[in-house]
């Protein structure tokens, strides 16, 4: 059996009992270490599972799937994935490959940011499509995400914005010299994300994202304990101006609040507001939450 | 500490290690048994946890939250929720109440249908808002969900449709006589759901849901083993005409496929199609999946 096992959001204890049993029974255990970043070390996971883990980068999962799937028709092989196997980035390719090889597969689900985002108090059924925001460079500022945000905003839906992670980046010099030396991972911060949103707005000028009248909520390490999980709510301008420490450790996500927001969603999230009075005022005036 | 713990989708083994530890350490354990239905019995859960569980219906969670929260500032109390605590129905009220009482709260996330729906092969970031479909009666056929489906369809987004559950219904006679005797739970089946969708379409006539050219995917017991999890794909008409057994045991959910669907999503889901040739043909002709 080929198991694809969601690890959930925080650490080794977020795996399910079923997932842990599958890990314990597997001959080989791979950890997919690209799409999201586990908050704990490989060593800690190995100690918890009492067995070695093979770290599989995205390349390996995509190009060497037959290696991973080897003998999975005769013994159990587990691929561990941060979050849920069908979360923001999916693992459909390797499941399709297993299917083609006649290898039975079982997916063990877990929380991912796609549902745990509900922790901010906004209702999941009021979310529209999810978008990803990549790091802008001097010469490359892809803004197609803006069209999707616009679609959500026009319908009054909330938008979950997933922020870019750069892993296995090479410096220009190392790239030129063909040296496989990688830079440390980079995570987009909330202020960077907001400044990119506002940069796109400034160039598109369609009035979708307004510094002082668009409400948003930043999340990090959702599901962690109170020293880890950070949720910060405010106008885009307020979020832009907070020191990065306020947002805690990466990974970060951002939610743009839609106009159909219910006053109870606003009240729940108010607890996380940078400035509660401003949060409430903007919700009342610009989001028509007259019950507040 | 007040713990709100997601149990995940299937049975006692879907709880996380962290969740199980919190249950083991709690003085009182409540199980919220309204919004979704666990696939296993209370007794089996109690045996697994080695402690008694207090079943809390929706009424109790809403009106007697102070009873549940009693002493949670001094000892640990756990509220178990099927799926994720912030899934389709949220538990924000009781968390707000805990906040007001100064009781620290920790949410332990898990999979819910809102993210596990990715198991059908459709990408989560291509989903628009989620809708709920309630049982129609002779005189009450609420169709406001149709407007939301229409918004998603017009943007080409997929729609997750959550199907109604009736628990604690009273017969007219028992209701009239004030007898608290409840009917067995009722779950909406996929054919019933599809026939209601088509009934609304027939009355609204906006061409949003077409029997022969709208593709949809039915899911039940997502995350269960191969004897439990059922995923069935087809046109609305095909799904309407399958015998109910094809769809397995409740709970069921339905996804209406949006026009922005990628050919890889179609290929992945084809494995679940009632009629693979028809699935592919409709995707090619009506969904412009020309790469197929």
C-alpha cells in the first residue's frame, strides 16, 4: 500500500493515530519538503517515529516517483506531506502514477491552511477562490492574482492569500558556476505581501485593495499554542506598518475580508485587531456591518 | 484550558496525537453531535479514550455553554467536534463565551470536508464559495443557494454542495403532543440532491445546471478505506440515475465542476466516472478541455 499522509500544521503531534500507525508499519518513509515547511526538524520527527525518514524534495517526488513507489505493491511505503495531501499544492501526480502501476493508495487527511484558516473567525463558506502571491523582483511582478482577488471582492467573498516560500534558491554566482549550493529558505512576510498588493493596486487602479478601507487578517502557525499561533487583524495600511515580529514565525497567510462579512465574523476577529476601534469603524462604515 | 478538538472525518483513529493527549488529560469530554455525524458509536470512542463522553447536542452547546465551560479555568475540558472545529459549521459562539469568561482556549485542527474534498482530484484553489442544500418539502423549497452556485459557475469555479442532515426531528404527532421522541436521522442522498438542483433549475431557468452538460462529483466517507470512501463522477443526469447504493453510506457531498477546470483535474477524476467516455466527451466539448 502507498500511503500519502497529511502531517497537519505544526509539529510531530499533529499526525493522526491512523497516520502514525501507517508510518510505523511502513518499510520506507519519505517526507515531502517543498510545498510547505514543517515547524520542526527531521531529527525530531525521526525520534518520534523511531525510524529514519528520507527527505524528498519536489524534484524527487515529481521525477523519481517510481523510486518512491518501488515495491509499494508488496510492502507499505509512506509519503508524508505537511498539511493535507490535497492542500494548497496537491500530490495528484504521484497518486496517478501509483494508479498506473496498479499500486493501491490510501490518503490520510489532515488539517491544512485551506480549512484551518477558519481560526481567524471568518466563515469558510464565505471564502472564494484562493490565490498565491509570489515574491516580486525588480523586473518581474506577476499580477494575475489580482484578477482573482477582484472576482472575490466583487462578490463580497473573502480571499485566502498564500504567501511565497523560496527554498533551494541558488545565488547568481552559484547558478552560473553550476554549484548546487542553496541559499537559506525565504518566506514572504506580511508587510512584504501587503506592500506587493498595494503596488499592484497602484498600477492597476481598479479600487479593489484600499490601504485604509480594506480589512485583512494575517495568520501564522495556525493550530500552534499561544506562543506560536499569531493572528493579526487590521486595515491593509495597519498591517503594512506593524513590525514583522508582531506576525510571529513563518509560514504566514493573509485573508482579505469580503464585503459580505457578517458582524459576528467581525466581532470574533476584533480580538486580534491592531486597533479595535479602527477595525470596528471600518467594518461599520465600509462593510455595512450596521449591527456592530 | 478549554480544548476544541477536531476528530477528522472517519473514526476514532483520525484524531491527532495532540488531540488524543488533550482528551486523556481532560476532566470532562463532550462530543458535539449535531453538525455532522460520526461514523462510529459513542461506545467505541469511549473504549478508545478509556473515559466517558458526554454527548452534547447543538442545543446544549449553544444554550448551556457555561455548563460545558464550568471550571475550565482550573482544569482541562474537551469538546470534540467531527471534522474541524472551524469546518462547515463553526464553534465560534462557545469560543467567544470562553473568551468572555477569561478561559484560555486551544483549537486542535483536523481534516474537514472543506479541504478533504480535494480527494476527488479537483484543485482546492479552484473552488468558489460553499453552499448548503436543505431538504425540500411540498411547500418549502428554498433556492437561495442557486444564486451562489450561479456566481461560482459564472466565474468557472467549482462548488462544494453540503447536503442536509435531519437529526432530532419529531413526527407531527409527537410534536403536537409535546413528546420528545425523535425520528431516526435522515441524510440527503446524491439522487435527491441532484433532483433538487434540477428542480430549482427548472423553476429558475437560468441555464446554470444542465442535466447532460454539467459535470459533478459525489463523495462519501472521504478518508475512509476503500470499502468506505466512494467517489462517483458524471453528468448530473448520470448521477441522478445511479442506484443509491453506488454512493455508499452517508454523509454525502457533491461538487459541481466549474468551467475553469484543468484537464489534469478531469483526468484524475475520470477514474471515478460512471461512464468514462461520456465524462471525457462532456469535459472536452462543454468545458473546453481540449488537451484531453
